[in-house]
């Protein structure tokens, strides 16, 4: 009888081992496929938003419009103490305006998801909850399983997780995709009283940025942030000072991030999920075997 029990345990052990080996083999296949995966821009032109930091006055009307459009708590735009420190976006603030003092001048900069042309977050998402829409916005849907690889992969640290919610979501600017889909402009663009934000086809806003730079050379530095960074972004910026002085990451390079991250991010999670399960199975079999002796 004891021999039969041991034989059964051995068969169970081999079954688990075979399953794990198969899973490891599958992870290798997925990893190889992922290495060749690219997030390619569609043939349809992306929309984009030009942010002219020389026009922004820090009124934060864009923050209020964003919150109202997405059903989030309204910020107190009269509170100027928020400019005492540099703020980052969070699950309740999908866009924030920060103030920088440069050479005795105050410069205000709006920050939000950059909506990369070839987004690392989309390439990293195992269940395709992150999507690059053909209109340009990068959006999130409820297929999400909460792995948060989008957060790890983003070069601009923009996706944020609702840690305080029972069923947390990834929160970030979606460029008001639902408004764009029905022919409206994003809420922040519509609300800006200074016309610091310009919405249009990405090619058109880049041309407008170049026109402003080269017709008013004393007002702008000759550079458009986002034209080439990480393969190009739908949000692009022009400024009167170099971008590292106003909080921009200038070391992200021009190469699209999916080329760096996709293979790794697709193959690793399978190991992380299956290895603990395998060890748990071994522990269970060992425990049962000891009971039978």
C-alpha cells in the first residue's frame, strides 16, 4: 500500500515537473516572439498638442478642466502654494503645472503623459489593456490585470496606480480620447485662456512650433522637445530656455523604448508566476509523503 502511495506521488511529481517544463518552454517561445514585436505607428496621422511654455501663466485652468472631464476631485486653482515644490502626476491629477525659476524668470510647465508614437507601456502590457489609438492617444482599459509593467517601462514615469482602491486602475492622461473621437478638442486645450496649448495633426503642430521658433528667434531656443525623443511623442514643447532647466528628461534618447523593453517584459512574468506555483506543488507533495510514512 505504501509502495502504491509512493508511486502515485512520483507520478504527481512528474506531472507537475512536466507542466512546469512545458511552461518554461512556452515562456521561451513568447520571449522570442516578443523580441520581434514592435509598436508601429499607423498610416493614419496622429493628433498632438503643442505646449508653448512662453505663454503659460500658471493659472492651472488645464488642471481643473482635466479633473472635471475625467470625474476627478477638482483642484483649488487659487492655491499658489502648490508651486513651492515640483509636483508629479498621480491617480487624482492626470496633469499638473509646475513653476521653475530660471535666470530670474518664472516659467510654468504643464506635465502629463507624453503619448509616445511607439509607447513602451503598450509594448509592455501583457493583456493589451494599454493601447495606442490610431488618432494618437495612448489609453487604458479594464482588461488590465494589475501587473504595472506599464509603470516600470514608461521613460517619463506617467502611468499611476490607484493603490487606495480595492480594484485599482492605471490612471494617466488619455488626451481626452473620448472627446477626440466625437470631433472635440481635449478639455485642457479648450480651457486654456492663454492659448498655450494648440491641438491638431502632429505634423501641423510641429510646423507651427518651427514657425514660432524661426520667426521669433529671441523668444525660443531652437529645439522642439518631443519631436524625436523616444521615437517622437504626441505632446511637443517649445521653450525660452533649454529643457533640462525646466524639469525635462534630456537623456531619454531618440530610439523607441519598445526596442529595449519588449522581450524582457514579456518573458519574465511567466517565470515569476510559474516558479512559486511549482515550489508550492513540491512542498505539498513532500508534506503528504511525510504524512504517509
